[in-house]
C-alpha cells in the first residue's frame, strides 16, 4: 500500500522553478528520505504535499486523497514538523501540548491526559512543568514531534528535523522517529545530513533542481559507485604522491587523491586481497602511512556522482529557490 504518490509536480514562485517534474511514491509504514542540499526543492515538496502550497502542475495523493481537491481530508490524516520550532517558549512543555490538544478538538481532561502520555513517550516527563525557553535544542525538537502526534497521524512529514542539533540531541530525535514508525506511522523525512538518511530511511530519493534524480536503499545507491575501496592516508603530505602511485599499481586503477586529507582511494574487487597486497607493498617501499583500511562508498560520494557537487555545497546558484521556499513557508 502507498501512503504518498506524487506525479509530475511542478511549482513556480514567480519565475523560479522550485519543483520541476517531481515524482515520488512512499510505502505505508516506512521512513522515506528526501536527500539533497539547501535549495533542492525538499521543503517545497513538503509544503505542496501537506496542502500548504498549491502546485503549478501535476497531481498528488496522501492516504488516497487528492492534495489539490481534498485538502481537508489530507490534513485530517497528517502531521508536520517543520525546520523551526512551533511551540510557545513562554509556556511549559505540558501547557504547549494541552494547548495543541484543545486546538485539535480534545476536551480539557482528554487534552491533559494526552499531553502526559506524550511527555512520557518522548522522555520529557521530568521537564514537562518547565518553560520551553529553558529547553535544549533536542528537547524542543522532541516537544515539536510530540505536538505533531496529539492526534496520531497516518503520515508524518519531518522537514529537516535535526538541523542545528548536537549529535546527542540528534540521536534522541532519531530514536523518537523510530518509535513512531514502530507504531505504524509513515514518515517522509527531508534532510541534508547523509548520516541521518543512512540511519533512518528505508528508501532514499535524491533530490536535485526540483526533481528526483535517483532512488533506492542506502546500499543500492552506494552500489552505483561499485564495490569496496582501499583507502590509504599518508602520514606526511610529501609522501602522498608516492602512496597514490603505489596504490594505483597494486590495485590496477587510477586512485582518487585528496591532498587536503592526504588520502588516496582506489576501488577494488577483492578487498581482503587488495588490503594485504597494499600493506605488503607499502612495507617493501618503506612508506609509513597514518591509516590503511577498506570501506564502502558513502552517500556523500553517491550525491557527488549524481549531481557533480557534495550535499554541503552552499555556494551553488540556487539561492533563488531557497529564498522562495523561505517566503512560501512564512506566508
């Protein structure tokens, strides 16, 4: 069964194309990741699918209901946590959740009961009576997630939920997301963090210039770049050339060289044999290295291969889309 279907969505802000033939299918009960840099169109896709923005062209359904012609039916079945906290900093965590409960139509006693359940579930019971302006970033994001679950949604949209969080807070949010999916909620997660997509998503759609350019599991996407790699880090920058040349001779391929990290990488078919042969060759040549090992391709390398730039490339000419997305989100 499918929870979300998008077909040929186009969205323009004036002369700017934020979505340009966006297609997506999300299975029920899964985490589906939209991976891409700022300005790729991820936030516009979420705003369109959650009825907050009208598509210029195309068609989409959420839980079987048409986004354009049945927006009320869609809204009744979804939750949304955006990039910025939606809670009131001057209220306590519990007061925020009770307020959301009342806005969702719960009676006072039911709203208080649901608030207590969610505070417990998201490990906020001890802080429920404190004002939110004293919460850490991770606590605020978990409270945001709790607010989106006042009425358990069939589909939850998470738009870069861990942006700006420290690793511990990020892990706490990840645990909360896994718990939601374990209870049957479908999650569409937008992120520019490769590790986040790798950790959470059952399926990943790589988004660039307003369209999906590749899709698959993390392993399937990585397999596009071939098999394992032998990676050597030279101890001295002056030795990197010799190390790379040796690696190329042993592995029979031209290695990739990163002078900044003093790293040389070559793709291999048999990683154990290649690792043994490279180690022996380095020893025979008297080359001392800082590190030697094997690894699989990373999602960062996949994205670079697909788009010609890494996900953290902030200087690309897509600022018009980013500005349009911000203006649309504020509208």
